[in-house]
């Protein structure tokens, strides 16, 4: 059998080895690795494309992105439109791309993303450069984020430094570039990027740092603003102007390197000459006002969450004057508060302490303190309403009421004086007698009527201000006197608008009520004007008519002055928060001087107004005899404070101190008055006048002319003859 030659077998019967396919094992591994890498890359690219496509479809529209914001922005403006404070993020007004200054666009692109116009949302070169710096320095010194990535992070993500968040940022950036143009993305970025101090967007930053809109940004200002993005708090012009200027120099150099400005233009810029808006931190007293006014938005616009501008009543000039007056006159270690109202109740100035930064407790609206003799406003109002006039005679002498013996300042007594003098020199004994005569409950009722909201006791000592009250409530009461007895309601918000000017709320004056007749308010103004002209309030004179009242509590713990002039009512309080005595503190001293210092500024641009102190008394107080035929109210029946019907026969004698009528013996029923006169009954029943006359003569009663029964009114105390 012939031998068959086997392939691959040499002579001698040995087989030859097969040549290796594709080279060595390492080569095969590398080829497989590359193949797998390409495969994974293709899969990754497909996955990324799908993710970007899905994200593009889910992205909000351009209009929605423009309006999207984090938190509600509230810009609070003074009466003249100037900005008092911005709460929450401040976005300013939206500046369209075509109205954004070119220098602002160039500065931002140059310092944040020089290849902005060439990449697709993610810059591979920037990422590689950032990684190389990381390897060389050991820290992340240079970011690789593009403007589009920063926009995606600002709108959709947070600043957490994780690879997962970074991956989402890349996907969002690529999707943004697919859906919007470069100009649209840059417009969104420049209107939303954070520049520090609560300012988002170039318009808010320009207004905060330079005092004008984002459409007026100059080259040096653009350099400063663009430099803030890297570290807003570190480079803020209001926090560190030197650091801000230094960083702006780096931005200008970068703009020159990228060809946005020439060397000559860069050198011509004087960054130190840029006029910055002064930091308003030193003018912090306006925060007392905003802390009081802004919570009212919950009632005015309870469901609103859009950016708004709150236009208030605060006058910046008056607020500065009020701040200086309190800081300048408050005794060492003491606090001070001031509230000033216009004639319609608008709050013109409010100071709640000597320094808001040190203590933001608002003593003007929250603290309750004893008003001292300033409370006599209500005592004398009650007396005037009961029938007293400023010229009536009273006796300043020692008195004791229910075991309480008030003393005058200095222990001196003037004897017989008129009511005007008693008020001007704040005679405690006279106030005590008046309160006793009209009734302490009536005084409390008067205080409540005029807006006092705190608890009021009816002990005899209440006439000297033992019940605690608030500064704003006392100012409100004095303002009602200036308004001729009409009620006044303090308010601080005139209107609320959107940032585009749409009015969401406008203040509507409340319906006023007549608290006391105009002649009572006129008499009270007469008394208070005398107190300033010749009495305890002389330090409050300002060269024009002023009416007011001092108040000092025991041991000089509280000092008050409240008064009005030219349509402005102002109250000042001073004292310690711990209610310890303040040596030398009296209402007629530091508080009155602070009042005068403020009011000289507040009334400077207002015409001088003379007070209407003419007493236009009601008919029952007028002469001659034809009016007297109507009768005196003291002869009428009336209802006392306990609801008992009191007639002339049971009216207490003058000086008894009981305005409510004499007490009946226990178990005795009150004698109810005849509901109608005999004359009326005779006519109603058809009796002839002769029969009525005969019946009347037989019973010993005369035919009476019917008298009207007026509305219940307190008796008029009999003045000293």
C-alpha cells in the first residue's frame, strides 16, 4: 500500500507547528480591547444621543426658562421709589440679548468660556486642561464648565460635586445647545447667573453695585461684574472694593488676550474711578419699618409667589432724620423709638432702636411701656367731652382717692388755676380729680376708643399712665386729635406691583369714625399747644405751631414726647429694655429734643399751619335764654356705666366723685321715669285740656311741656366757681 503524504508533516514523520494568527497574545488583547472600546463607545454615544434627545423633548420652552426662579423676590421701595431692601433672590428686570451691552457679553465669554461659540455645550479641551492642572497641582484650580453647563446647573441642578451630577450637567448642556441658539443661551445666562448679595442677572447686579440698569453697563463695570461669577462673596464691590477691582483687572487682561479690547483700550480703563453704590448696611434703621410692614403681605396677597415690588410710605429723608434724632439724643445705655404719621395714617418714619444690627427688636411697635403723664390725653379728652372747657377753673391741691394720694412733681400745689394751666404743667392732682369725676372707666373707654390695644386698668392711678401701651398706639391717638377727632389707622404699604409694573394691590383708606366731637379735639389741641408754648414741652418748639404732651414715669424709667405740627404726628420714647432707671430722663428733656430735631426736618417743606382751637360748643352749652329752654343735659335721664337709668333727682352732687349715680339701698327698686309726659298722654287719649288741667290741679301736679330725652351722655362735672 503506497504511503500517503500527510500535510504539515516533514520528513522523518514529524509535523511542523502552525504559524500564529495575528501575532502575539498582547497584540490580540489590544485589538480586542480596542474593539470592545469602540463598541462601548458606540453604545455610549447611542445612549448619550438618546439621553440628549429625550432631554431636549422634556426641556421647558424658552419663555418658561425666562420666568423660572428660585424663591420669591421682594423689592421694597420707599415713598420716592428708591430701594430700601431686597428680600430673597433679586432678578432685576429682564434684559433682551440685543439690549445687553456688547462689552458685557465679551467680558463674560472671555473670562468664563472663551470657546463658547465653537463647542456643543461641553468643551473637551477645557476638560482636559482642567484635568492637567489637577494632576500638576493636586487640587481643582481651574474648572472646565462652559457657560451652557453653568446655566444648566443654575436652572436644573445644585452645586454638589459628584460625578453623577456632572454627567447630568453634560447631558443638559448638550440638550440646551440642541434646543436653543447660542444667543438665547447667553441671554438666559446673563439674566440668571448669580453675582452675590442676592443679585441674579446683570440688571440686578448693575443696580445693586452701580445704581443703574443693566442696559447702561460700561467696560470697567462689565469687567467688575464678569469677575464676580468666580467667587461672588469674595469679589463683591460692597464687601471688598479692592478685591473687586483686582479681579476686574484680570478680566480686562483676558479680554485683551482674546482680542475683545485693544491694549490701548485696556490701559485707558481706570477701575478705581468706577462709582460704586454705597453699602446701605449703615442705614439699617429702615429694617425696623420693613419688619413691621412686610408681614402684612400675607393678608394683602396671601397666594402670591411671583416677584413683586412693594411701594411703601417711608420717606428716606425723614427716616434718616429720625435715626439721627434717636441715636443723638438717647441717653447712654438707653434705647429709643420713634413713629411718625402723616395726616392720613401713612407711616413716614419708624425707628425701633438705636441700632438694628445690634438689636432688631422693634420697640416702636412691640414694646409695651408705661406712658406716664402722656396718658393724660385720655383723661382730659374725657373731661372735655363731659363738658369742661380749657378756661374752666380747677383747684390744684392735695387729694386722696380710695386711699391713693397723688403728688405733683416737686411737691408743689398751685391752688386755683384754669384747666389749660393744669394740663400745661402736668398737674397730677388735677388729673386725679378729673378722672374721679368723669369716672375711671370712662377714661379707659376713651383710651380704647382712640386705639389703645393693650390691657387698661381702672384703678385711680391709671390717670397717671400706669397701664402699659405701645408707641405706635399712642401716636395713633394723638394723630386722631390732630384729625379733629376722626379715627386714624397707621399703614405702611401704598401699593404692590409685579416687576413689570402691574398693580396687584393698592391701599384704600379705611372709613373714618368720629371718635369725639370736633370741639373736643379743638379744646384738646388748645391744651397741648399751651403745654409746648409755656409748659413741660417747651423743648419741643420748632419755630411753628406745635401741640404735644410730655410723659415721665416713676424713677425716670421712661421718657415720652408726643405731638403734631403741619399734618405730621410724631411720638418718641426712650428708656432701658430692662426698665431700670435712667438718670435725668424726663419727657421734656431728651425725648422732646429728639422730637424737635426730627420735626424740623420733617416739616421743612410743608406750609405752616395754625391750629383750629375755636370751641364751637353744642347747642346745649350755648347762651342766651332761647337755647337754655332746651334744657341742660344734667337735667335729663341717662344710663350709667352699669346700665342703670339715672334721673336728675338721683344724680350725685358735684364733687362726690361718682359719675354713675348714687347707690340705692339694698333691695330697693329704682324709680323708673315716666316714659311720656302728661300732655302727650292727654292728647293721645283724647282728654280735653280743661279736664287735664283740672285733674292736674287736683293732684297737685302742673302740666309739663314735653322734653326730649337725649342720647345717653356722661354728666358734666361742676367746675370750681
